[in-house]
C-alpha cells in the first residue's frame, strides 16, 4: 500500500502501523452526513446511533434531503433526543445547504481548505466537524485534525511531546504531521486505532 510505505519513513509512527486499516471511501449525501455529525457531537457512539436511527424513522427509514429536514417540525426533532441547540444547528445546516446549493458534486470540486472555509460559516459547524466530514464522507487522504483530543493524546505518547503548553503541542504536531503528507488522514486513522488498542510503544 502506497500510504504505508510513505508513513513508515517516520520511524516513531512506523512502530504503531501494526495492521492494515480499511481504505477511505466516499459516501454520498454530504448535507445529511454533516447533520449526522452534529447530532453525534459529545455523545457516545452507541447513543449517537440510536438518535440517528430515530431521525431516519421520521422519514420512514429513507435519507432526507435538506428541504425535508427544514419542513420537519421543531418539536419532532426535539422528540428524538436532540437538544434545542442541536435542532437549531441541524436546521442551520439544512438551510445553508439549500441556500448555497451544496451538493456532493460541488464539494468534490473544492479543495480541503475551501470546504473548511465554506462549511464553517454555518453556526454550529466547527473546523473539527468539517475535518471529520473530509475524512469519513469525502474520503480525502490528506487531512490532519490537530484539534482532535485523541490525536493529541496519541501523538503526545508516541513522540514524547511535553504537554505544559497546548499551543506548543499543536505546533509540534503540525511540524511532525507535515512529513506524512499526502497521507495525513491515514496517519490519523492509525493514531486513533493505536490509542484505542493501547499498544505500548518503546
């Protein structure tokens, strides 16, 4: 695999590249994926899945388009377990996608930076949320989520980065990650995987 050969040049990272992970894939219906990521924020994976299942049940199991979501009564969205803020944010996404004609095809034509700049205009959508969208929905191979807590924790351990100054930690992370380009997403996937399996790195 091209990305493994490239990432193994980083000797410290190479120690955690112990297994082959699935290749990134593109998923359709970006507006819906963005709404789903907002619904899942600050929730366990299990609870997020339950809420998303309830959300789809509103539309008889079908994936709704932004107009259908906007047409859904506020109370109906609240009733599936979303907070007031999340209902507002989900509606913000739907409204923005309609107003700016956000389609999968439109986003495919934009760079990572352009997509981040475009979608973070939506209230309730931060840079991290868009980075996850780039990785897991658009299948972009060269995204580095410097603000992700799991990535920070993994890199602090693997690279023995001092943690006194969070700004310095992020600067060091960005410097290290620049060597991984154009496969920084795969490096992130391996860091998350390693952190979850807690293998000791010498």
